[in-house]
C-alpha cells in the first residue's frame, strides 16, 4: 500500500497564519467588550490551540474546575480534566500541564495584546461565568442551554477560523493548526525538545514525519503581499519585526 499509494506531504502550510491573526484584530472579534459570545469563543479557542499546539481532545478536556485554570505571574496554567487520557499517553509518558505566557511579558508593543491568549481567556471566562451553570468544560456552546462543546464542534470552530485563508481546494482541518504552530516555533529557533514537551509528543519522529512544514515559504508570500499593500500593517504577535518590514524580507 505504501508503494502503490504513497503519502503525499504538503511542505508548505495550507493556510496563512499571519492573515488569520490579522483578522482576529478586527470586528467581529475586536473590541472584545462588544464581541458576541460566538466570536469570543472562537478567538479564545484558536489562540489557545495555536499557543499550546495541543490536540482537539486536550482542548476539549480543559476544565474550569477549581485549580484547573491558574493565572500565575506572566501567564496562565491550565490542567486538563483528570479523566482525560491523551492519545499517546503511557506509563512512561504523561503529557504535562499547559502554560501560556502573556504577550506583554514577551513584547513591549501595545498592539500585540490583541493576539494574547491569556487576555482572551480572561474575557471569555468573565463572559461565561454566569452562563455555564454546572458545566465545568471550558468551552461551551454560545447559545442556550450553554452546554459543553463537543470535540467535533471544537474542530468545526477552528476550521472556520482558518477556512478563509486556506489555499486552493484544500479542505481546512483543525489539526493543521498544531502542525503550523510547531513548525513556526521550530523555524523561529525553539529547540525541538521544548516543542515536543509543549505539544505533548513523545518522540520527534511524529512531528518531523507528519507535521513539519515549511512555514518560511508561506511567511515570504505573506511578506510580499503586505509590501504591495498599505504600509503599517502588522502581522506577527511577537516582539519580532513585522513580516512586512525589510528586516524580515
């Protein structure tokens, strides 16, 4: 089967991360004070998925139970529900907690807060605390009776975020966010060991074989488009120079 129908790998990402992040800084996602619960839910979910590079099953297992979401110095620590068993979990490998730093601890640029997962999470928790009742699952449906969102719903929300920025006839998948996040971190100089720990991979084999993509190629294409457009457009949530500047090109 491997010889007759070999797996075809797409080295370039199927969607533009920079374009997706730019969209999250505009209506209906911002300003958050006036954003609908549906928009706030999708933005918070996407930013946490991107910052953690965790599977949808782990995102589904995030809980609002006591001490499962702890805001610490410069970030937030999230502990999945104890009943959650990761896909690759064995006695010798237990996926750790999720820690996401605040953008302001990494960048001094005020506008970067619009991409901050911690900020989005605080807004989301504040807006849903009186709606969720006894539901302890972090992500809930944005309409009555505000029950827990299923794994399929979480996948659909993530796919809806990246669908407008997907190239060609490729069907967007929520799982693609995991690969793009890890690949972007790798090309930014993050050690493989740190990526494996953050994304809860046991070995680098799975990451390199199934997820590694040439995110630099997509970044170059986005840079060229920005250079032809209006000046001053920001496209990166870190303290690095914007992708439309000469230093990144």
